[in-house]
C-alpha cells in the first residue's frame, strides 16, 4: 500500500520539477533573446546621428495612444527622417504596460494646459448623448495635443541624449581596442637562444 503513495509523490515531484524547469527555460530564452538584440544594437554600423534620429522618432510615436500601432507609426516616420528603423521600433517602448496610465494622464494634462480648457467630467456634463460626444471630442483633442507636445519635447531630448551616449560609447570602445592592440602579450617570454 505504500508504493502507490510514493509513486504519487514522485509524480507530483516530477510535475512540479517540470513546471519550474519550463519557467527556468523560459527565463533563459528571454535572456538569450535580450542578449541577441543587445548585441545587434551594439554592433550596428549606422552613424550615431541616424541611430539617434531613429530613437527620437520612436520616442515621439511612443507618446501617442495608438496601442499596437506605435511601432508601425515609428517605422513610417523613420523613413522620411532617415532614422534607423530597429532603434525607432525600440524607442516606442517608452510607453509600456507599466507607463501607459501615468504617461497618458500627463499628456492629457499638458494638452489641457496648451488648449486652455478642461473637459467637464461632472454628472451634469454627462447628461445627454450630445454632451458625451462633445466631451469625447474635447478629451481626445486634449490628449492628442498633449501627446504631440510631450512627444516632441521628449523626442528632442532623447535625440541629444542618444547622440551623446552613442558617440561616447563608441569612443570608449575605440580606445579600449587601441589599448588592447598596443599592449604586448605578457604571457610570452622572449626565447633565449644559447649557442
């Protein structure tokens, strides 16, 4: 009678081990994918200006509430601005599920400041269908204006920060390569010829 009980425990153990094994596998896979994209970004041969333009365009389109279409907008904007498309797609991740609410609330407030009006969200303002439609138009116009202003400012700042970062990183990399190239191999000992 003890053996079936032990087998059930073993089955549970193997099941839980398989579950944790699959989570560990998924974590390792995500790390590998992240490392791949990091290496791909680091080894890009585009000019720093082109990479920075792509990043700025990505940040700009990431500020808009077109969930799911932000990457497409960034790719389309990267063409006329001659920015790197991969970096533009990565720049849209300025808005992600963790930052949607604070980002769009901030954009809405900026839009209200720029337009000089605040939509009336009181129950009296929501009394009829026409009032709801007008409120929707006011809300969307304030949000889109705020997104455009905030995205323009953040994209401009992102351009200069990315440009400086890329240039300094590449300069550090060049100096490290030069140092490595100039240093003699200390492991090798000069061969002494005795005759």
